[in-house]
């Protein structure tokens, strides 16, 4: 015979708990936010964001800015693009990258302002 122990959950403010639960987002939104923060947790990807503040850049130019191989930069760009943080446009032989929308740049700027305070 096995006994399964359930821990009793004691709530001190049920109204607050109900309010928070009512306003909770779907798990998929939390998953997407988690991915966003994961993408922002890498110094190389942050350097890419900072480089793109001055406008779009092609992969070759980003390799010069970051002093990394084209393969390494392309890998990071691919991750950022798949997370919908960057978008790209091919022009001739070059692929240019820029922020997907103003929210991405705003999030980065706010984080930068916060850590500089």
C-alpha cells in the first residue's frame, strides 16, 4: 500500500488569487515571452540588436561589426528571425536584416536604459 501525500494549499487572499487567475494569459503567450527573453539572453544577439539601431545591415557587414565568421553570424540571425524578432530581405547577393517591428527595438532600448541606470 502506498500513500500519496498531497500538500495543502493555503490561500490568504482568495480575492487577489481569483483576480490574478482571471487576468492570466494563455500558456502559449508565456511560452512566446519566454522565447523572447531567451533570445535576449545571449550577448552576441544583443550586439546584433545594437548594431541594427543604425539601420539594416547585411550579413557581411555584421561579420565585420561582430568580428565573427559568416556562419556564426548567420546562425544567430536565423535564430532571431525564427523568433520573429528580425526580418530579412534579399537584394542581389546580399541578405539585409532589420528589426521585425518597433516593439523589438523598444524592448532592447528599455533593457539598455535599465541596466545603465
